[in-house]
C-alpha cells in the first residue's frame, strides 16, 4: 500500500473532470491537483511552450511527493516528448483507447487546435472504427470560454459554429478530446442529438490505477486533498463545488 497522493495536472480547470472520476471510483486515494489557469489556454500555444509549462507542473507535483501523475489534459498529452513520461514516478497521459465506442459510419473528435494538429485522437478512432468518416473539430476558444465562465449561450454558439464549420453533423459517436468539454457535455448533446459522446477520463484513470495496483501502490486511507491554481482560485473553488458536490479548498500556486 502507498498512501501518498496521486498528482493530476491540467492547463486549468478541465482536469477536475479526471479528478472527479478518481474520487468517485477510488475514494481512498488522495488528490494533489495543479491547474495552470494563469497561462491557459494551452490549445493555441506551440508544442515547445506546452512541453515547458507541463514540465514545470510535473516538478511542482513531484515536489509534493506524489506517487503518480495523471496528465488530465489532452493538449499536454499529445504535445510532450516521450522523455516527459520517464522517471521513477509513473506519468500517465490521457487515453486514446476508444474501443468501447459503438460502430458507426461517421465519428467526430472535438479538441483544442493543438490536440487536433497532433491527429492522435484520429489515429485512435481509425483503429477502433476502420473505414469510418472522421471529422476532426478544432474548437478554437472553447476551453478558454469554459475556463473563464463565459455565458452558456456564448459557449453554445462556439460549439454550434465548430460543428457546422467542420461538418460534424450526423456523427454517430464523438470524442470529447479536451477535459474541459465534459463540463458542458449537455450542450454538445443538445446540439447533436443521437450522437454517443465519449469522455476519455474514465479509461485514463483506470490506466493509472492499474499501474499502481500492479506495483502494490494503491492507498488504503485517504489524506487531505490539495488543489492548486496559478490564477483564479475563487472561480476554481466555485467550479469544484459543482463538480464534487461540496466546497473544496483552492490554493494559489507559483510555477
């Protein structure tokens, strides 16, 4: 057993969707979270910037004694070198295993421009749905709108424009390829009725916990969770209350 915390990193608040899966399914684990809300959004940054910022968050979490790090951010996962995942502490990126998706002639992936440019989700969909038409939808500005608490109609308008511009209508299945997007899943479902939406967070957390279980490093007693943000702690605390159903402390962090 290992009661050290599990680290989770994100460009802002999106990784809270990953943290909520961990809390719901493995309640005995302690969470240490870092969100770089000061420099969000990452989706319009260069791979070099993304890798540098991610390295700083990794060091932050390692400095707090975590036993593993879950990268709760698709943009980071698909824009960091292999060396980022090396070292004595396991680092687990967002999953591109879409094997549970239903068979369909057309699928879509909604993600940040940086994630779309990597085509990582597309390759995962091609393995699962060979021959299917795949619409890659770079949702420019959506993660930032969610991060900053934009009005619902503004967010709905961004999603609707992306669906229309990149011809995602009629997709039988769609991947929410940014951890911010499940926070507004209802809007996606309203705009694309009949589409089955997939959130990779569940599979990602399962991957992480399978690795810890194999190393006999699961926890048997939970400690105090810690949530750090580089900006906007009040806004983050309000969102955490919605995600977790109770008030959670949000502390400032400097990277």
